């Protein structure tokens, strides 16, 4: 699992766009129940790359 900074670097997409995709329902990262931080799986990263292409 990766945090948003790592997902941003690996996916080549800035964090504002990642959050926008989440808000639009295109992405569903897990959240840490203690601090609310988003955690992105490898599937989430693949989805980010796919969304970015289109």
C-alpha cells in the first residue's frame, strides 16, 4: 500500500487530480481508521494510470 505522495510519483498524476478522481467515484483507496490517510493499492495505481490515459 502506498500513500498519496508515492501514488503521485508512481502514477505520474498530481495529488489534486488523484483526489478529484476519488471525489468523482473513479477511485476508492483504503483509509487509515486512525488518521484518515489514504492508502493506494497496486490496483489503485493501475486504475490511475488507465484514467490518465483517457
